[in-house]
């Protein structure tokens, strides 16, 4: 009966996708009363970003079939905006982090 679990950052990415989907079907949705429409609660501020481990950037690698090799690039961490730290959010599972629920 766990209603809320500690959201990992992968889940937060999913929330972004769900959130954009929700925008298309927002007509019959109402604000989630569990999280007051926020989609989750900040449980810790300025914790080390788990995506970049506090580095503020990520090394991406992708296999390029045309070049027959592996491309590597360093990108600023989008989750923490390169700060290396971010707020830890406990996602609301009533609304799946969207802040809205179906009526
Ligand atoms: Zn909610
Ligand atoms: Zn980061």
C-alpha cells in the first residue's frame, strides 16, 4: 500500500513525458489534492545530482554507424543545469507527478 515512493530521476523524466501528454487531455482533469497540484514534494534541497554525480556534466557516447565509431561528447547536465546539485523530490503517485488527476 505504498502510495508514495522516493522518486528516482528516471521517474522524473517519465513525469516530463506524462506531463506533456496530460496537457493534451487536460480538459477533464482537476488539481491533485494529495500534492496540491505540485506533482510532488521537495524532501531535500541541494543534494548531489544523481545523474551527473555532482559533476554538473555528463559524458555521452553514441555509436555512429556512418562513422563506424563511437562519438563522445560532454554535455551540461540538464537535470541540475550544470550545478551538480538538485532538489530531491518525492513524487506524488496519486497524480504520477503531473499535479492533476482525472475527475
Ligand atoms: Zn498529486
Ligand atoms: Zn546533474
